[in-house]
């Protein structure tokens, strides 16, 4: 059959430990990359590239960051949007006050600043866990919002608090079209997603999962809880900080604290729950579900109503149906869309005798 690993023998540890050990998975990944890098920019219009696909990719990156912390390290967090805000304002101030730095370096340094802030607010994880830790990260969300709203230095003393992001210039080329912003976002998300996929399979990833499963047992076998938990907070916040910088520069075009409120944190949390906790692929699937399904429901409601339904009625119906589908899906498959994809692959391997 098309999806069988029989006959694909591994002759070295390196081949056996590859990220994609099955040839069909590698081919599918290359086809997917060719589609998103080559076909999509030529086929999709500016609306799809700038208003749908770019925010979908950025939210996927933020979901990967939260999945590292919650899915792999087992540390519940409600401060994702706050760390995204740190990255957004750090990138803006670096670009404004240190214009000599390349823009990509600004994005990466913004992630570093977000990582430092995340590690500071991750210190309570050494004493508390579960919902108590969620409350501590919720306090971080409120504190970060307050700082960026009331400290004028971060917004360059703007009277409105909403400022336009500086133009993006990379190696002398101005990035201003929807296609260019989409490709920039896609490159950074693809590289960081591959790094995360490899990271969770490494020693530090195994330490995260050991702490997630039983922190006392992990400490008994020699895993340092301090370094492990803080590294999870730092790397997770790094991903969220880069996502916040991309959200500001490649999607919104403005720098404002209101774009990173508590509802954004819950949105990213729902993404990993629906897509699959502890899965890099689930971060993308959950982001696609959250971003694309409301658009589909809105179009279906418009077709059924034939333009007779009022806008507020359609919005309420969209929220009702969307919430109902989320509840139904979590009852049917609580492990997320990534688990459904895994089950489908397992059945395909055993075809025509799926269990």
C-alpha cells in the first residue's frame, strides 16, 4: 500500500532517530512545503494571505509555545498573550531605538526578552502547580498589560497608546505586500516549528515530559526541577514573543496592548486543547480549527439566510454553533485533532485490515 514502512530498514542510529523516519512522511512534508511556499502565494489573494493565512501561522507559533509549556512540561499558563505583548513591544523598541540591528535579529531578541520575563513569572511553578499556577500566570497577564498601558516609554510616549509599526526592511528590501509578509511569517514559523519538533525529542524534552508526568519522581531520578521548569517557561515565552512580534509587524501593523488581552490567551489555550495537548502538529490543527471554522460557519449562515439575517443574529448563531462543535468534539475525541490524525495513520498502515 501507499503508507507502509515495510522494507524501509534503518542501518544507523541517526536514521532510526530521524524526525520523520518513514519515507512517505518525508515526501508528504516536502509536498506540503512546496504547496505553502510556491503554490499558495500564486493562488491566494491578498485577503486570504493577509487576513487569514498570516494570522493562522502566527497563532500556530504561539500555540506551539504554549504547547511546550503546558503540553510537554505540564505547567498550566494563562499568560500567553502577555508574553506575546512583551515580544511585540520589544521588537518595536529595538527597531526604533537600535535601528542598526536587522529586523530578524529584532524578532529573535524580542523572543529573548519575552523568555526572560517568562522565566521570572515562572518562578512560582517551583512551589505551586495546577490552577494555582494558572492564577499566577493570569496575574502576569494583567501586570504586563498594565505596564504597557501606563508606562509611556514602551509606546514612545504616544498619546493614544496605539502606534503604527515601523516599515519592515530586510537586507535593504522593504517588506510591505501581503505575499511578502506571508512568506516571512511562513519561513520563521517553519524553522521554529522544526526546532520545536526536534527539541521535544531531545534530552530537555524528555525532562519536560518526566516533570509533567510526576515531578517528584523526576526529581528522584536526578532531573533538576528548577532548570527544567524555568527552561520550559523560557522557551515557551520565546516562541510567544516571536509570535507577538510577527502579529504586530506582519498582521496588525500597529503596536497596542489591546491586541494581547486575556481573550487572546484563552484563544491560544483553546487551540492546543482542540488540536492536541503535547503535539506540535496539534498546534497547527487547533489554530486552523479556531481561525477557519468561524469563517466557514459565517459563509454557511449567509447562504442559508440569503441575506435576510441581521449581522448580530448571524454573529450569535456563529458563536452558538462554534461553541457546540467544540464541546461535541472534546466529548468525541478529548485528545484533539492530532489524535484523530494518528488513528487514521495507524488504520492506513493496517489496510485492508484496520482494527
